[in-house]
C-alpha cells in the first residue's frame, strides 16, 4: 500500500523544522517515529503533501535527571525509555514504555510523537497526566513550557501552533511515599489497549493522602476518574475502598462499542484494572519492587 | 496532489554491501529492499504494521520495514534474513529453527529470525517471558508458537556456543 506522493524535507535542527513548517503551511506534517502516521498515510487517512523528517536531527534523544525531574528528548524511542535505569526511577514510566505495542514499534516510536499526536488510545498521555508533567514547545519564534493538561486540548488536538514542535518532556519525580502503576488490557501486543488505567497514589503510612486516576482508551481523552480518587483519599487501601474506587472508575468510563469489545465489557475491564493498578501502586508506595505487566487476551 | 515529486538519492549498507539509489519519498523500506535491491527474503504480510513479516534490523534495532520510508534509511546499516548466513553456513539461529521445527509454511520466519536476533543481542539468556515479549510483534498462523519458542531457546544455546 502506498501513501499519496509527498515532498520529503529533512530537517537539520528544530529551528529549521519550525521554519519548514511555517513555509510549507497546513499541508506539511512532522515525521517523528512514524508508527502512527505512516500506517495512516498508507490507508490514505492522512495525505500530507509535505513531510518534515525529524529523525536526522542529532541530540533529540536523551533521558536526563535534573533538579528533581526526568527530562526526555522528544525523539527518545519507547525502547530507550523501556531499557533506561534513569527512567525506571518513576516505575509507572517503565510500565508505560515496556507495554507499548511490540519490540519493533517501540524501537521506532517516540514519546514526543505520541504526545503530539494526542491519540486518545495512546498510552503516554494517560500515564503522564497522573504525574506532574510539562511539554516544552519550540519554534523559530522561541520556546514555551506547557503543562500537559493544557497541552492536550482534545482528541488528536494539542496546544501546539502550526510551526511549533515538542522539544522535550519534563516529568517531576514523585516524592517518597508516592508511586504509581499503569495497566492495560490488550487483545494482542501490537494493537491499542481495549482499556487502560494509570494510578498515582501518595501514601502516609496506611492512609492514602492523595490519588490521581486516569482511564485510557475509554473516552475522547484520558478520563480523570474524580470519584474514584475521592473513594481513596483519606482512607486506607482496603477491600472496601478498592471496590468503591473500582465502581467509581467503571461509572466514569465512557467507552464506545467497537471491534475491541462492547461498552459494558470495557467498563468491566476498567473496574478490574483500576483495582489491580491501585494495589500495585500502594505496594510500590511502601517501597516494594513490583513488576506489573499488561494483560493480553 | 503535489506535482513533480523529486527523487532522493540515498546510500544504504545492506548485509554489508553498499548501495546507492534514488527513491521516491513514499517508497517503503520493505519495497525498496524487495524490489530495488531484489532481496525478497523480507516478506510483506499484513502491510499494516501488525504482523512483523517485514522485520529487519536497522542499525541493530528491529523495525517493521513496511512502516518506514526508504529515504529514512539513508546512511543506515540494514540486516535482512539474507545476511544471516555466512559462507554458505546457516546462522546458529537459523540452524536452531530448522532443528526444532520452528516453522511450518515459513512465511513469517524471516521476521521471527530477525526478532530472535534482536532478542539475543539484548537478552542472551532469555526466559519464557522474554521470548514471548520478543516475538509479540510477529504473527505466525501455522505453528501455534510452541516450536518457535523451542527454537528460540535452542538459538540462545547455539549463539552462546
């Protein structure tokens, strides 16, 4: 299958890529990892007249720890994050990177590309919205920092101007006693999850001081499950609070019936994943090493 | 439709041999390998980034060559299934797949061999889970995978020697 013919432009720097976008106009798209864009182009759902390739810009792939935060270059591949000991300082980030699609896709796909695409089924936004994360956007006009909740404005829509690019993603390392977990249910590895849940808990002893819960793939964005969070806040993580949170998450989910399952089925998945993710996050918050893995049907 | 699409000159090293070609930007890497270089061991299965039959190593990293443009491989070193054997001798991974009956129709095999190569580069002593994760992006519709896992385990032994 062939995409519509397009003009290819190889950017040598972010500034040059921004200038290219400004000159080429609306018909231009950025090519990062290409693992979503190229399949869409082959199916002719996306038909850009110009592609600006970011893969030849050096220095856009890195994972650094600085001033209590992790900084990811926009072109850092999921596989690099999966294998990084620095990234593993925030275990939910490892959960996310290691569970995206399959080895080959993780070797190409990038964190910046995933966030900029803002596909509601993408994993990164769901996970990073449970943390204190921001996106740095750059253009020939300058650089600005956008908190992630303001960056993603709608399904497939971000706050980026046409000539702006993601340069890096900054995630604060949660304090001691705070930990998260991310779990998805997938029909097979290469496909998007049928449902996913990201949980971040802040524990004080046995009491949950704060909780952030985001539901992925069951709405037009990563749904914030406010009532599920309230069901945990100020309480110990027990069978009772777990069930209350799972029931609230089930109610907050807004899934569509599609080839991955009926809406009811996905709500049931959300409840089960919420429970398991809370349990894993609570154990991690106590300092336990807990390895989690997505469930594959 | 943009008019007058310019071809782009690229050089790639495939299985140790250098090639210089001009390609249309939309030429997929897998088509470039199969049609322009006549290396037809790399297969096209689903052509939708799912099945992994088109897996090759690009600078040592396994990629689905149906999900990359050839122009993106400019300057890269590529290893395809044809590059595994040396001087008429099958690669230890290939031997293991033959000995363990790790294939039936063989259509997915080039991709699975390249994914096994990638796994052993990162995990020389793979667990059952490592093996399952390593070929999660390779679909086989014949074997049921059990002999593939046996072959991957044998491959790890063969490579260690």
